[in-house]
C-alpha cells in the first residue's frame, strides 16, 4: 500500500485526494486493488496510475488522445426528445400544433390551437412579430390582401378585426375622388341623355298626338256650327277657325284659323292665315288677291310636312261655311329666306304670275326639323263651288 501524501493530509486539492483511510474503508481499498471490486486500471493513488484507461477519458478532460465523443444516433446513445421552453414562464402550457406533432401529443381536435396569432402570442415577442408579418402586419399586408381580392385578416378564422384593420378596410372600401368624379359625370350624362330622349319623344310624338286631337276637334266643331247656322261669314278673331283645308294627294284635312301665332294656331295642328298687318293677305272670297297660309312641317301635327311632293296640277281645296274654293298648284320655290315676304304679295314674286288674280300661297319651314329657310308653293283658283251643289270632284275621288 502506498503511503499517504502530504497534500492529502492538508486536503489541498480535490483532484489529488485519495480514497485511502483508516478502518474499513482502508481495508476495502487495500483489498479492492486486487479483489473483485477493483475497477480496471484503478489504484489507490488516483486515476493517473499506469494501467488505468477509461475509454476515451482522461483527467485532462475531453479531447485528450484516444478520446472520441460518441455521435448522436449511434448505438448506445440517443438524444432525449427536446421540448421547447417558454421564454416567459415555466408553468404548464398547451403546446402548439407543431409541438403536438413533434412529440406525438394526442390532444383532441376541438382543443387544438385555432389560429397562428394565438400561438404566436404564446411564443414570445419575436414569434408574435413573425405572425403579424405573415398575416399582413402594419406595413401594408392588409392592403395587398384586399387588392388581390382575398379574404381580409380574421375572415377565415372568424376572429374580430382590430381597430387598425377595420380602419384600413374602410379606407379601401371608400372610393377615390377620381372614381366619385367619374360616377358624377356618368350620372350627369345619363340624366342628360334621358332628358333629351324625353324631349325628342315629346316633340316628335306627343306634340303630334295632341295637335291631331285638337285639330280634329276644331274641324268637327266647325262642321257642326256650319250645319246649325251658328257661324256666319265675316271677320274672325285671332285663333278662331273659319275654314277647312283639303289636300287630297297628301291626305291632309286641317282647320284654318285666323293668324299665324304658334301658341294660338300653329302648335294646335291648325293652318294659320296671314290676316294681320304687316303680312295681311286676302280671304278666299275676295275677287282678287293672294290667300296666304302657314303651317308646321314637323311636329305639332305637321300638316305641311310633304307639300314638297306637290306638283303642277295637284288640287288644293278650301272649304268654308257656304263655298268650296278649288286651286291648282302652278309653281314651287324650294328654298328662300324667312324674311322674303314678297311671296305673299297680291302678285307674288317668283310665282310666275304676271297680273292680279285669285291665288293661294302655302309656306312652311325647310329643311325638315329646322327653321332656317322657307318652302313656298303657289296655286291659282280654278273653281268656286257653292256648298249647295255638293263637293267638288277633287274631294269625291
């Protein structure tokens, strides 16, 4: 047995202490060096005695010659499963979906974590930031989601939107000034188009309907008054009907009223007589003179719409209370200025007439749907037939 070393008596260092001692422990050490309890290569003086060799181990530490650290996965060593620790608490907690799968947890499906935002909140500040970036965060993610047409944050998980997300979505839903301006302009155009369509419908359709009704009523009233003797030939008030115009070729039957006022005569579908100065013309029963008439070519009954189709020899009849005056068309002036009043003279200029006679002049606007120029048609009386002799042949055929 080796003697005690001085440093063991003073217990200077643990590495040089010996297991030697008096009594039973010393006896065990003495016997154990050679007995069944002896560790291979181990002796009383310490682990540095010759012959001791712990596999890959020396007192100098790991990395000494002959030491090889066993690798993970090799036989004899298995790394224990790693459970991530909470950064903020060491209390019991429910693992996330990834931890359940890694450790083989058997949580019920109804108790599993429902959203990435909840898992991120339990994983610490860094995990919460990552989760915020994944769902859009506060750097425009929500805007991209909304612009791409995908569901807004929280729509799939059913969680309520945060105040920031709600404001962002409200801004996205709010139309821009350009969109608002385009909508206003579009509505103005649509409204204007509808109003124009209504106006055109009124002018081209409803005015004719109303004028035809008024003219027809006036015609029947004249005929009834003549039959009853209520009206006598003479001077008529402006707007008062006194005759009926017949143009058989154009199938026109319209009352003739005194004056050429739009409101009182022409717009009611009637034919107006130039009977007021300075454009006063003769009456049909005058021995000489020019019986001047005017009417609309378009809208308001449009009695003179097709007088441009009249040709020389066509018949125009003026029916009064006691007489039929029959005229035949002689000439036409397709276009003239509205100020050319000479066409209403007793001997109209441009008509081809050279001496006084009993003439008729029809005037209207041209081209159609405008009032830029005037169209003139002249005729000469060829027959004066009393009503007692019946209708003229032109009205019978």
